[in-house]
C-alpha cells in the first residue's frame, strides 16, 4: 500500500486523502506527519478528506491523534471537506473529533490557518518571515 | 431478518488489513445496487468496517458473508461476520458505549448497532462470534 | 385436489364460456355502475378468461403454479391501474369474485359439470380474488409511499439568505423521517454553496418531542464536523418549556429568538472572521 503524500505549502503541510485507507497506511501517515512537522517547523496541518467515503472509529482516532500530536509540536490541524453523509454517520456512531478544527473546503481551511502565521509573536516582534522554514 | 431469503451470497475472508478495505468496498457496491440512500450506504459501510476490524483484531480473523435481500418493494443488504475467536463473555458490557477490550474507542459494537436497521449478535466464550447486520432501501 | 383435472376444467370453461361471461358481466356491471363501461369490463373479462383457460391447459391448478404467470401479471396490472384510478378495495375485488356468478350457471345446467370440477373452479376464483386484493393493497402502498416522499421534498426548502448563510424554515409537525431529510438536505446545501452558517427556524413547528430534538442536535453537531455553524431560531415558549422538561441538553448550541436575530448573528460572525483575516 502506497503512503499518503504530504505536500508543503508555505508553513502549512497539506494532506489529501484520496483512497480508502488501510489501517496500517493511516498509522504510517500519522508517523510521517509528526516527522514532517518537526523537520519543517510547520505551523499548520491541513487534511482534506473530501475523498473519503467513510470515517470509522479508526480513521476518526487517527485524525484526533494527528491534531493532538501537532498541538504538542505547536501546529494547528484543520480537517476539511467532510461529506454530509460521513458527518451524519459519525454523529450516529458517537464519534467526536476531539481537538480537531474543521472547515468546509481547502480554501476555508487555509484561511483558518493563516492568521496564526501573521500574528505569531516572532513575526510581530522581529519582523521575521513567517515562512522561514 | 430470518423471514427473508438472501438472493445470492458472497464470501470474503478477513485475515489482513487489506481484507477490511475489500469488505468495505464490496458492501458499498451491494448497497448501491440495493438502492440504499447515500446516508444509509455510508452508515452500513461504516458499520461493516467496524465489525470487520473486530473480526480481524478480536476474533483473530474470520469471514464476511454478504447477501442481497428483497422484501416486496424494498431491497436490502445483509452482512454476516463470523470468527472462531475467543467470543464475548459479557455481551451487555461489550455493547456499552466506550467499553473496549482492546485499545479502540469502544464504539465498535454499540456504534455499529446504531448505524443499521437490523443487528444480531451470537457469541459465547470459546465459541466464536457471529454478528449479522442488515439495512434496507427506504 | 383429487379428481380435478386441469384440462377438463379448461374444457368446461371453454364450452360454457358464453353463459359464464354473460352472468359475470351482469354481476360486475350492477356492482360497478358508472365506474366502468360495459365494453371495457367485457374486454378485461375476456383477457382474464383467456389467461385462465390458457393456464389450465398448461396444467396449472393453483394460482401459484408457473402455468399462471401470465394471469398473475394481468391481475397485478389490473389492480394497480384500479388503485391509481381510485377504485375502492370492494370495487376492485368484485370484478374478479363476480366470476363466481358465472360459475353458478354451471351448477344449474344438465350437462353434468361435476361437483368436484365446480369446487376446483370456485377455489381458483378465490385465489384470483385474494391475489387481486393483495396486488391492490401493494399498489396503494406504493402510491402512498411515493406521495409521502414528494411531500417530504416539497416541505423542506433550504434557502440562501445571504452570502455564506443558508436557512431552512420548518413548518408543520416534525417527525423523525422528515427531520432526517431536512438534516441531509441542509448539510448538502452547506457544501454546495460553501456556506459556513446555517439557520434552522422552527417558528412554524407546533411541538417538538425528544426524538426530533435529538435530530436537530445531531444536525448541529454534524454541521460542526463539516466546519459550519448552525443556529436554531424561532423556539416558541411552549417548545422551550418542553425542551427543559424533557431534560434535553442543548449545550453550547446557539439559539436565537427570531430568524432575523439569527441572521444578524451569522453576519456578525462572518464579519469577525473576515476582519480577523485582515
């Protein structure tokens, strides 16, 4: 099973899940992301799940874990593009995405991540480029 | 759900991660064919995913038997998960939200039950587990 | 059925067809006066008799036999048409049961139609009648289901109020099925229009029970999972009392007295988001 590619866009890491994930691939993605956040000093992680037909408890837990890991590494996670049927099913299943921010689409998700860049104390005090990494 | 005879059955082994994905995809295809609404399809596939993973992790592997159902105007899909694993001792406890014997979220059985129209479980310590779910077109 | 020979039954029906048809037709016309024309009834009966005789010739004795496939199809179509035309169950069933009137003419004749044959035919007509009735009921159910679905679609419009704000004004009694349709439609509209605010207005809803309240709450939670905020507006005093009395937890879900208040709040939230972006 191929790994899910992680793209870097400024200080944001972008992941678009396009295939039905095997549990192993999901765990791999979680590890890869932790690695890349530290490597790149990314401040935001954007995960596009518009390609996912279901989010079961395993994938739900993966999303929560990624959000938790990035928070510890000082990055914000936004999950975007959840389909209505998936959201309804998750509510019925009793699945919550603890600590995960959500947005309707990639554009709105990026908008949520951007303020963190420009208002970071470093950027304000030292006038450093937020996209230093 | 015994009153309705399945039209055809399809058996899938559950022995690896990849098999769980294959069960999901096969259930999705059947649910589409049975004209379940998009939300009901999604619920059924999600329930199947939870149960297939249970079969793999707690049952030590097993199989899924998928069948199409008809009952008058309505069409449906039934999936049976079987394993010869250790079985479940305290079923009431296992069906409680948040209870888990592994490291899951504990939503597997109780959650899956809420996602489908029909849910039956047959298990005993040492006798394996058999979970049957079914959903119908509206 | 011992003694009843299908071929022999076909022969009886064929040889006495004129008498049977006449008595049958008279009975139907008396019963269905004004509902159907004589020529139409005659045509229908002709088709049924043809199919019945045909089935008997192929060895069928019970309506469930494969030999009667054609007859069952014919009866099903006929019943479905009648259901659509608004025939009563009695009017539909009588069209078939009146065939017995035709069969009774056989009992009165001297050509030696045996009791066994007659009973077999009467029994077959009972089967036809029951089958007709079942088909009629199934057709009516299908019609009702269809109408319920159309009504559901009609009664749940999701409207765009402003850029980024959609609303669904609910009017009338909410049941689980309808609330579920609303929920799905509203969430889909959020995606289609890229709206981050939804308003569910329940001014026109007379009562809310636990299940409906749960569905509304689930909609709000699902919208949040997708990245949108939902406001419930127009909660009438009685409903507010019910919600509290039922112990339903609205938690941090935002509620507003009127649709207008909800719109202002949504626009304000939109504005804050925009100014925050700078």
